[in-house]
């Protein structure tokens, strides 16, 4: 029995490798759902986003970032949990983060000082 590889055998082996990498990559990505919204406002922008991890973990991480031309801070709320950022100066980015329930509603915005 010869041990030479035919072109068809090489193609089949490469296809199996590609499929296994695709399946593994899909499994890793499907563990986290990611939603984002960026709003441009006068003098800057506000970005609100959430990472919803696999439901078996039962948690989501909410973020709110803002960059304005005045002093400000941001807040973010996931379900009943709320988090605040520290005060940021003009043209600096404030970042608020909170961990809440997986199915919690996301809210967040900035407050000018």
C-alpha cells in the first residue's frame, strides 16, 4: 500500500481543517452578544454598549463612554444596577461600567457639569 497523498486527499484534509476552525470560531463568538449605539451630540459624542455573555453565566456588562467639550460624567444602568464614571474634563472621555443581569435593559447617558 502506497503512502502517497493524492490531490483529492489533500483537498479533503484541508476542507476538514477549515470546517473545524470555522466551527470552533463560531462557538467562541456565539458566547457573547454585543450591541452598541453611538450618538453624536453638540460638542461631542456618547457611546452606549453592552456585552451579554452566554446565558448560563447570567451576567451582562454595560458601558457608557462620552467625550464632550465641557466637564461631565456618565452613568450606565443594566437592569436595576447602576454605575457612574468619575468626572472628566473638557474634551476627555468619561467611562462608566456596571455588571448586571443577563437580560437587563441597558440605559446610560452623560451629565454636563
